[in-house]
């Protein structure tokens, strides 16, 4: 689904992997750390893509300290490294949206 939407937004191949990796990490966080199913929204314009991952759990994700002895726990670190910006919007009574933006075309 995310691949189809990214292609519809004409995300160039050199940025497609970063967008899909970040979508994968955020949706995996929802599936592993909550009892909810994620809803993914992609929007494009002005050479940028904004992706929002909504779930019904109000707890914000946490960027964990890097610990090479512990497998996993680096999803948000990858999102931070491969996107321009990311954040969390708490939705009272409706969970949260974790979002990121990526520049896909220089304008």
C-alpha cells in the first residue's frame, strides 16, 4: 500500500527506500507496542512527502538510548536518520499520529 501511494506521489527511486523504511518502522512500532492497527496517510506537494501513522494508543513512542547489546529498539533512530523531520501529535481520546517529512525533489 505505501509503495503504491509513494509511486502515485512520484517519489523518485533515490528517495523511495527512505520513505518506505520510515513507514515500515512506524507501522511496526504500532503493531509491536500497541494493540491497535495503524492507519497510514501519505501526502505530497512542493517536493515533499508527509507521512502520518495513526493508532489508537495515546502513549508516544520513545527514542531509546543506543545499546549495541540489545537487539532492536532502533526504529525511531532510523526514522530520524532517513527523514527530514518527525514528530508526534497526541489526539485526546483518539490516540496519536506519528509523522515524518521527506524532501523528494529539489524545487
